[in-house]
């Protein structure tokens, strides 16, 4: 319990200290309000625009989750194909690397031309940013399985599918969840970038509107919403990791550290 309070209390204490200094600087007019509005002003504006910003946040959340979900499904599947089908690795892996090195922001206008303005371009950009880290870490996890274990399972009569579900996938789960933590944040970035290119809804759209009208307070309000949304999604991935990978050495080390 004390450790939980420390994990929550210390970051909150740092945040409160930063906000206090920020508010003090604003009250003393150390910087213009149109450049850096006071936290109290941002808080009041956040409260006043709560319902409107919530609607925009729902749109952005759907784009993030759909892009991230697509990245998880395709990333894990392609990693499995590359790990266990040598011909597939030789034929497709170089092209997957080529897609990764393409600048995703530059692809945004092209996707709008091809698909039009709507949800799909934002979902695809979110997917493209999150896909490669998930695929690579999953591939590393699947290929890091000790060969002696595979030979042992073969000698016991376990087929390829049974070996995958009972041993190889659980062994790769720590790598997969590490990639999911990176992927969910990149998916959020992709959704926001997609909304920069062409949108009439979403938190990225709010950022564009606030920039066009030089409304710095609204910019900070949108940044608060984006930060909270990203933290929430990251925490959800962390929660699933604690549920499904509680047996891993990292989790056991954290538990041991908490008891010291």
C-alpha cells in the first residue's frame, strides 16, 4: 500500500510543484499570457469546453484503437509467418522494412487523395506507425525461443500448432507487450497526425483550429486531453501485461523489489 502511494504520490508532487511555479510566473507576469497561459486559465477553459472536447476525444480514441488493433493483428500474424515460413521471410520482409522507412507524414496527403477525407486515412496512418515495432518485437520474441525446448516438445509429439500456442506464444508475450506499449503511443501520434492532414473532428483538428486562431489556451486544453488519453491507453496495455505476463522475470523482479 505504501509503495502504491509512493508511485502515485511522487509524480503528483512533481506535477503540483511544476504547476505552482507556472502559476506563480503567470501571476507575476514573467511571460505573456498569449504565449504561456496560466494553469488556472487552462483549467477553467478545460471545464468550459468539457462536452465539446469529449466528443472530439471519442473520435480520436476510435481512430487510435482501430489503427492499433489492426497493427496488433497484422503485426503478430506477419511476425509468425516470417519466423516460421522462410520463403515468406525472404519474399516479404525486405518490403516491410521498405514500408517502415517511408515517411508516414508524407503518405498522409496521398492517402487523402486515394481514400478521401474521413476515418480511414487516420486509421491507416495510426496503423502504419504502430505496426512495425509490434511486428519486430514479436518476431524477436518468437525467434528467441531456445531450440532445445522445441526439440523436446517435438520428441513428446507436440505438433506445430500446439507448440506455438502452448510454448512459443507465451514465451514471446513479454516481447509482444513491450511492443504494444510502444505501439499504442505511436498509434496515438498517427491518429493526431492524420487529423492534421484533413479532418473536421478529433483532438488533432482542435489543435489545427487553435493554431489558426492563435488561441494558445485552447492549444493547451487539447494537449491536456491528448496527454490524458495517451496515458490512459498506455495504462490499459500495462494492466493487460500484468494480467497475462505476471509470471515473467520482470514482474517477479518488481514484486521482489516492492518487498525489500
